[in-house]
C-alpha cells in the first residue's frame, strides 16, 4: 500500500493487520468462503484471496508480516562504511574530479556492497541519514566582481523598469507610465 504522507503502516497498524490475517486463517481452516471472510473482517476480497494463497503455501506462518516493502537496502553499519568511502573522495574511486553525484554514489554502493539501487533510492538513503545536496558555485575565472556589482546597481534597475512599463500599443489594461 502507498500512503500520501510518504510512509507505510506504523508498527501498531501492522500488528493490527496481522491480527486480521490470523482471524482469516482461522476462518480458512473452517472452510468459509472469501466473500464472507472479507465482509466479516471489513477488507477486500482480493486481500482475502492473497491471504488464503499465502496460508495454503505457508500455513499461519505464511501470514506473518514481512515489514515494510520499502526497507532500506543498506544497514546502518553498511551506511557507516559508505560514509567512510565517500570521505575518501571521488578521486580515490577513479573519477577525475571532486564531485559526488548520485550516480557515482550508486556505483560505489554497487561495487562495495554488491547491491543494486536506483538513483532515487540513493537520494532517499542519503537524505534519511542527514545528507543534503550541494551545488558548487561555478564562477568564471575572468569574472570581475566590481563590474558585476556596478551593473547590478546601475544597469539592472533601468532594464527592470523598462520591462514593467507599458507603451501605447500595450495590451495591458493599465495606463501607460508617463516619462
């Protein structure tokens, strides 16, 4: 199941659902039909069908909760090792520059832990452990900060003001600004 809040069932709700599945198992043993069980437990028939199949294949143990399907693929201990690998830097892992991208982190995870994850999963993993994205400030070597500040103070206000004015041929409903 997916939930709008971004999470699955809480541990308490998971236990409640497991209790429902146990009740369904008792009814399966008595030979009740899926529709009656679904109505009695206030769940869909499709859920009861899935539960019955799991019950047939694994008995009552087949109905126990397996936890969240979105559980992380790396344990906390593995993530600590990953942090050490990231601290070594991208150059130590064979890249020519010092930028960590999600794709590169994904590659390190695959090489180090033999686990395949998506780029989105890498982002969620890093974010859940307090990491944030960083965009390097790329400035031209030739950039003249004094000239930029002067342009911002003198030229930009004029450019911005001329964009706001509406001329005589303007489709604007406001009156044109007089000069």
